[in-house]
C-alpha cells in the first residue's frame, strides 16, 4: 500500500491530472463499475478550483495502489443535499436516501462544514 503523498504528486502529471481524491472502497468500486457517477463533497476551496473537463486521480482510501483516472463532466452546486437531489437522482451517488447519505458523510465532515461551504455533486466519467 502506497502511503507517500509525493507518489500521487509525481504520477498526476503522467495522466494530465490536476488533483487527486480518495473514496472508501465501496464507493471506489461503484464508480469503477459505472454504477456511481456523482461524487459528493463540500464545495470547499479545493472543489472551487475544479471545472468540467478536468481530469483527476481517484484512489481507494483502503488500498491506495488501486486508482482510476476520471474526468469531470459537470459540477452540480447546491446549498444543501435536498436542493442538490431536486436536480440529480440520489441513486447516482451510491445512496438510496438522504438519511443513509448523511449517516455516512457526517462521519468524515461536520454538518456545519457542509452548511458553510454548500455541497457539490461532481459528475464524473471513468477515463482509464
């Protein structure tokens, strides 16, 4: 398992990637298989730099040697999950309900952080 952040910084240019993100294994596999095409994040400083057409390295947080290259199709920005899911189908995110989503998401980031930054649904396509 590769734990050296410099590794990712050194391979990003090889794939013409601007940044990297990690996801839990379950969601990595869903994205890799094409069953999940929207990744949810707080619309923080890093996400504000993203735009459609950008490529990025997405890696499995539980096995960092497992990665794919994705391209951003669209950024769906909303003040909260309810508003976001009035625009896109929640099932595209790998979740069935907002309650299920919040039970997982709020283990990693506080609800206040999402409120402060708003939310973004990063619509992606696996490139490689």
